[in-house]
C-alpha cells in the first residue's frame, strides 16, 4: 500500500502535474489500473517463461515494458489529464 500511495502521489503531482482535489475518483481508478497491471505482468511473464525458452530477465523486461507502454501509462494519462474548471 505504501508503494502504490507513493506511486499515486508521484504520478499525480510530479509526472502529470495534476493539482485537482479529485482524490477519490482518481485514486480508485489508479488502484484499478494497478491491479490490472499486476495481473497483466503476471500472466504475460508466466506465458513467456513457460511457453518459450526465453530467459527470465528478458521475459521480465519485455512484459514490463509492454504492459507499461500499452496499458499503464495510457490509462494514467487519462486519469490525471487536465480538466476544465468546474468539470
């Protein structure tokens, strides 16, 4: 929980510079994305190391980069995108 909290705060305030106070909505969506990330990383890694002869470190790197660039980052950008005032 501490790691996810630090990651949420870092993404919200540092990476995306989101200063809104919409913590409940953003936090719950961020948590869902993180749960999806864990599941995708686990499933992808399991498939690569059990169905191919790929070394552990290569499978870990490929899966992590794929999930981050194709799932996590795009959804984080939607969660923390700038909204017009009053929206």
